[in-house]
C-alpha cells in the first residue's frame, strides 16, 4: 500500500477539499434553516459531504462552489424529509426551499463580512480594551468578575465596555 502525503495530491484536489472544509459552517446553517432537526443535521451534512466528494469531478473550477454545495445540500435535505416521511416543520414547496437557500447564502455572506470587519476592528483596539472584550466575550467573565480581578469598580467597567462596544460599532460601520 502506497501512503501519500497531502503535498503529493494534485492542486485541484487540495482546492476542492479546502473549498469543502471552508463551507462546513455554511452548509450546517443551511441544513438547520431548511428545518432539519439538530439531532439529524450532522447526518444530513455527512450525506451532502459524501455526495460532494464522490462527485468532485463534476465541479468546474472557477464556478461558484457555495452555490453548487448549497444545491446538493438542499437535495440531501429533501431526501431526508422523504426518508422520514415528513416535511419540514411547516409545509414548504420546493420553490420556498429555494428561496430559503438563497436567503441563507446571502445572510451567511453578510455575516461573514461583518465578522471580518469586527476582527479588523478588534485588532485596532488598545490592549486594555481588547483584553476586556476577550475576557467578557471569549472567556465568559461577568463584568463584576472582571472588575474584581482588575481592581476596578463595576460601574467603571460597565462604562468602559459600553464605550468599547460603540467604538467597535463605529469602526464596523466605517468599513461598510
């Protein structure tokens, strides 16, 4: 048996696998938006991924990978509903599912762009403000905990976080 490293794979395969890996969050969001219960969404995502991998040669490099993957995933959702002998939580036509798919694509792109802007704005913050944001939103500290650990009043921390949020909001709006 011949073992091959990723560096021996043709560039097209690497591009396809990178495209597929990069769309996993989007595909999962699409599956949930189309009404697949969270308990079954991983199975539907796996079915979509298997189809995409098995049919990678049908993808034309340079075309919209997300649109192709979304269409495949939509069909996997329809197959799921048929196999479960049920429709999504509400009875939707295939046209309605198409519209939902398009809207999820649009909103996901907008959210990704906003998160990118937020990341850029976070990098511009002074260290003290960035560490406050990190402690509150990443580590999950309460304002009281943060105030106590940094020997500041709760009111001072509350006012600071409010100003930092406004700075971030203004920065994101300037980038749009």
